[in-house]
C-alpha cells in the first residue's frame, strides 16, 4: 500500500490544474488548483500520483517531454 501524499489546495492560474514536487524533506507534495471542481481535482490528483509512482520526480527530463512520454505511450 502506498503512503499518503501531502496535498495542498492553492488558487493557481486557471490553466494550471496541478503539479507535484518534493518538499524540503524530499517527500512528494501535490498542489491542486482550488479554483477547480472536486471532480477535476480528483483527476488531477490521480495524474500526479502516477508521476510519483513512476518516480518521475527524480528524472532529469524537461517536464513537457515527460508529459509527452508518460501520456503517449
């Protein structure tokens, strides 16, 4: 069973649904856009959880290439 990922709601720009990064302790933190619906945030959280599960946080690759690789294969 995976450990819970810290999640923070922030009023991000409308075109930013979410992102994940490591905090000062190296733990993954998921940032969700508080301006979006519960349903959209739930989908966004699952999306970010997949990145965390696949260890994408430690890959040295451009984020746009990472998204293309992850979602077009």
